[in-house]
């Protein structure tokens, strides 16, 4: 048997009603119809964010190392035991209240702001990438999950700072940004243009260093992944998946994990076209047969830096044995049905 898992990020939107119909009803399904005819639809409860949701397919929630560490793996940031990682985002604060969370900064502006905050701070490293900021501190801090940025607009400074005494160093770093950035040249220009200033670096979703898990040894199956985005690259590095360079010649008793993402900034007509391309191009190469087992997950995760409401996502299971349930509150059980039976 060959195993194919398709994680379709944002594609749940295709199944939501817009007037009398869903976008899915408008799509040309070509090769997908055969999968629907031989499959069973159901619902699986995912977590509120993309990395944690798919980690919990494979291991328990208690073993989740945190988004900060997985993003560090995504960029091959070196780490060792007791290192702690945070994600960072510039937001706008007025009178100790967060008034704006979406601030359009280019790479050089963020670099200049971070250099100002980092002055005279020696035991914290900051890594800047095109769309992400990652902070690393060589301290064994308590594992605490705070909110994603989309949940903090309107909150006060005291509400977004950590309450634990052990996190005082992290709070000081955030407060340092507030003290230094109001009169930074980048923000002076933004003020002159009547744009929100980027005067507070919010640190969130900490991650703790953990040894990687070679999942192929645990499952006794080689695992390959193919992705059209980098949203889950940290997860694949953590579990030591092998990258699938070409979609062809699939080997027996291997797991092939595909993930495809929609861009929330693009119009729905483009979403429809992208799904049609997936069915006509990707599924055509894989081809339906009874010696293959398929699991399609249609989730809401457009944005990896966004916390969604915890709700059911849609799945299509193809060539499963009998006993498949209509609803799964524990996604790990659905994965076991897929990979073990």
C-alpha cells in the first residue's frame, strides 16, 4: 500500500456557502470525482494554528515544542538544549494600548528598528527574514504560550506582557522597544505620513529546543513531502521528512505528504482555479488506484501567524477499511486509521 496525505491550507473556504452555492460547487473536478466516488467525507477537529494542528496529527499536544522553535528549524537557526525561541512582530501602541497590528514595513525598515532595540543587549540573538522575526535566548524558560498578534489589538501593555517572573528578561526586551522606537527615524517618517508607527516589538508563541524525531523510524515507513509554500517547513525538518523532488514513481509502503496553500489576499476566482489546477495536474500524476490510500484535509489556515477559532475541518478518506467515523475530535486517531489499518 502507498499512502498519500494532502493538507489543503485555506481550502476549507471553498466549502462555505456564498449565497446559494459554495465555491466548490463551481469548480471543475476532473480527476477528483473518482476520489469522491470511492471515498467518505467527514470532520476532524484541528487546533487553532497550523503548525500545532498538524503536529498533533503525529504526536501528542504535550510534546509540541512551540512555533518559535519550529520556525527556527525552518531557517536552520542553530540551537541546543535550554535554548528558547520567540516569534516577533512590530505593532503600534498609543498610551500603552495596542491600536494597530498590521504595519507595512519593508525589510530595511525592520532591520533598522531591530538594530536600535538590540543595542547593549548581549544575551539575545535576533534573526530577521523577509516575512519573519525570530528571537533566541540561551535560557531554559518556562513553556508559556501567549496569543498570536491577531488576538491582541485593543489590549493594554500589561495584558500582553508575561506574568511569570522567569520571563522578566523577555518583558524587558519588549519594553525596551517601546522606550526606544517612538522617535526612531523610521517612525518619524511614518508619523509625517500619518501612518501607524512601529513602536513595540511583540514577542509570542515561544518554542523550546527539542531533539528531532525521525518519524519514519516510528512509523516504519519512509516519508516524503511536497509543498507549494514554506508554511510547514519547520515541521518537516523536525520530523526529518525527505523532500520529494518529482511527483512520479511512488514506492510501496511509503507515506507521501503533500501540502498546498491558498493566499487570502487573492480573489476567490483564483482559489477556484488553483484547486482545478491541483486536480488536473497533481492528481493526474498520482492517479487513483486501490493499492493507494488517500486522506485529504481541507483546513482554514490561510495565515500561519494567525490564531483561528477551534472548529471542525473537512476530510475525504479514500480506500480506508470499514470503521471510519464521521467525526474525529482527536486528529491523531484519524491519522492512525489512515496509516495503520
